[in-house]
C-alpha cells in the first residue's frame, strides 16, 4: 500500500544498528536487536537499497595496475629525454650530410691527398731506415720515391702490354662463360627457363662488356681521363714526398694547436690511425701477392689462358676484402669453363677455394693478427656503400675508412670507460713541452692518469684506492692484454 511504503524509511531510521550500539558503548549480547535485513525488494526506495547496476559496476575489473603516484612525472621526463636525444640525432645526421656534401665537392682535392697517404704508408719504412742511418730527410724521401717509381715503371712496362691486349679477350671469355652457365641452368637437373635466368645473365653480360669497353676507352682513347689520372698521380707523388719528408712533424704541430691537455690523446689517436692504415696496405699487398701467385700457378698448371691478367686482377682484388677475392675467383672459373670445359673449371674452383682457405685460416691470422678487427658483415656493407658512392675507388677506400672510424670509436669508448688508451704498455704517454720558440712531444710516465676507472665493476679496492696515484707496476691489465677490444 502507498501509506505503508512511506512509513518504511522512518521506521528503518528509528531502528538501532549494530554500529550505533557499539559507538554508544552498549555491550553486545543477546539483548541487542538483530540488524535489519539489507536485502530490499526490487523497486523499494531507501538509503540501504543497492540496485543491480551498482553491483555490476563494483565487480568490473582489469589486469592493468593502478597508476603510480609518479607515473606522470616520469612520463614527462622520459618524453623530454627522447625529444632531446632525437634533436641531437637529427643534428648529427645534418652535420654528416653537410660533411658528405663538402667532401664530395672537394673530392678532386682529397683524392690526391688520400693516394699520397697510401703511397707514404708503403714507402715510410724504407725512408725511416735511411733517416736512422743519418740520411737527410729530403734526400732519403727523394731516393725512396725515385726507386719506387722505377720499380713500378718497370713492372708496368713488362705486364701492361699483355694485360691491355687481353682485356677484351678477358671480357669475351667472361661473357661466354656466363652464357654457358645459362645453358647449364636451362638443362637438367635445374630445368630453369630462359625467362627466369636470361634477364639476370644478360644484365651481367652487358655490364661486363660495357665495363671492358669503358676501361679500354679510358686507357687508350680518352685524353681527358688520362690527363686527370696523370695530374692526380703526379700530385699524389708530390704530396707523398712531403709526407715522407715532414710527416713526423705533423703530430707535434697538431698537438701544439690543441693544447697540453689534449696532446696525449691527439698523439695516441694519430699513432693508432697511422698504424691501422699502414698495416692494412702492407698486409693486403702481401696477401694479394700470395693469392695471385697460387691462383696464377693453378691456372698455369691446368693450361688456362689469360693467366697474367687474372693474376693481376687477383692481386688488386685483395685490396677489397671478401668481395674482391670472390670476384677474381669467379672470373678465373668462368675463363676455365669457356676455354677448357667443366672439369677444368671445377679444378680451378677447388684451387680458388683452397687458396681462400689458406688466406683466411693461415695467412691473415699470422700476418694480420687482430688486423682491422672488423666483422665480415661490416666489411661487406662498407664495400657496398663505398662502391655505390665512388665506384672502384670507393670500394678500395671503404675498408680502411671503416677501420679508421672503428679506431676512433674504440678510443673514445676506452676513454669513457677510464681505460687510459693514450697510455702505452710501458706506462708512458706523450706530453707536450716547449716554449714560444717551438713545441715537441716527449714520452713521460703518465703519473696523472688513473690506472683503471675506480667506479668500474672490475676495479679492485686496491686499484680504486690507487687511482690518481700513478699507473704502478702492472698498470691497466685489461688494456695491456687487449681484453677490452
């Protein structure tokens, strides 16, 4: 009835509850009235009634955690850090693009400088030997350079006519080999149609033929190319003479421009870069000579034509690690396939593989040691990038450039780790001395440099306590053992 429903809230409000009795101090017991039934009929209004919608809202949940009190502040800090890092990365990329553009515009000037440095790395040991025997720097440099030119001129005079005369024949042989490979792929057991391999093989054939014609044209008929090559060569030789004569003065001059604080790092980084570059040229030349000798010997034994051009190609291919050896070996196998048949081609392939295994597993570990310390994938990517940017010259220079970048990176990494890369194994480093009349670099004990980073995980308490008090007798063991490489 309507009257009874209107009276129900009043009666419920007047009814005492268990919470009220406890608050009032009454002792709970049998005389305490039982709490009212909270389950009200559906549709009855009142303060204690709970609808089905409220029950559903109370039971809905999620596995996501409750946000912490500092989530928003940390999110803002992380966003700020990402934005700063992104801006820095964009600036670095812009700087690299600008440097690349400038180097591209100045490549005509930079190429003779680079070639002069490469000549210097080859000729410096002989020049240093003469200078140690009290030869004047200018006389020693001129003598070594003239002997080098005479040796190169004699070698070119002997092999150049044969190589140039057989360039077209070499290109025709490679073209015929590719066509024969296409025929083998079209037959059993491959049964590949002409449409599947024809386009790729035709593209390679056209490339080989066009390159051969370009090489012959550049070497014989193009006066502009010959003039540019001669100018670059003469300029490179002149620069090589000055590098040989005044090269030892470069590091002290550069250290004097940077100041005493940076002088040890300038000297150490220059020495590491020069050592890496010179070792690369000498070692690759030796490896290339061994590869050319044994592969040429195999071609001669199996009576394969074009032995001398293939040997020369193998020698120069060694200066482009991995890819150069692969291309030179492929050329030798194709020539053997065309001239002598499948059996001889298989034997030449075996010879090439054996020579490559000899180079990779015996020569390079012995001759090069750790060498450039570049992963094979890095070498391949560097050669690909260099060849796409500057052709054959770019492929040739890509690996030493990548090695120099790796040297600078490792030096900076060791410096950040507190490994003192500027300190030599004997515990000394280059220090800048002198006055207004001149500056020079001298080796002195690196007493101001800590032996290890005191905050590094592998620093013992004794090493951490001795940091800043000299290198001691043992110095940085990890650096000396090259465990950080």
